[in-house]
C-alpha cells in the first residue's frame, strides 16, 4: 500500500469526525509564478501530511503517514522536532501513523488531553469530560465502520463487470439471416 493510500484512508475516517475535530491534507511544495519566482505553499518542507484541530480547545495535531517499517526523512524529523518544542508549550503534537487505527488513537489521545486541560481550567466538569470522551470513542468506531463500508462499496463497483448493451432491433434482425 502506498503512503498516499494510507493518507486517503485516514482522511476518509477523520473527516467523518467533524463534530469534534477539523482535518485537512497538508500539501507543501513550491511552484513558479508568472515571473518565474518560486512561491511556496503548505507548512514548509518536511511538514506532516495531515493537519488537525481537535476540540474542545482547538489543539493542533499533525499526522505523518508512513508505510509500515518506513521512517521519516531528516527534513521531516527536523520539522517534527520544531513542533515538539511548541508542543511543550501545549500547542500541538506530531504523530507518525501507519494505519487508520494509529491515526484514531492519536486523535483520541489529543482529544483526551484537551478535555483534561478544559477540566483543569474549570471549563467543564470531570463528568462532562468523561461523557464527551466516551461519545468520541463511539463516534470514531462508527466512523471507521462507515469508511470501511464505503471503501468496500467502491471496490465492488470497480470489480463489477459493465453491462452489455442490447443490440438495436435492426442488428438483431440482421443477425437472424
């Protein structure tokens, strides 16, 4: 499976969790404008593949999708180290993920972190935080099931043989003689 396929599957699940998070693919690179000057886009060289903001405090979460047994490149590690410095200031975190389950665990970890901070700052009670986390876990499980069903449906459509169109009446008559 390609990294692009892993990213696609992760995005397919996480975008279903819009009741407690925002998620986008982070494309980065450079193009030349009409005058020939390079214009960069995205969050810079080495930035993670997927950017998320997780409720209740809008904590940043970055996901770097990798094939199993594949490590990040040096520029990706440098970018993740800069993010880790900011994470110590409670601004976000970077996770290397290989599967949808890894990504969901990272999201739930960050969500729980946000709920704990909300309780500590008296924005919500512990009981409210526990109930919200329980609902988030249930929601992620249903999102994974929905995404898997959609993926299976897409696969069935790809493998189904196209229907043959019936011959027009004139061709059928001509074939008889």
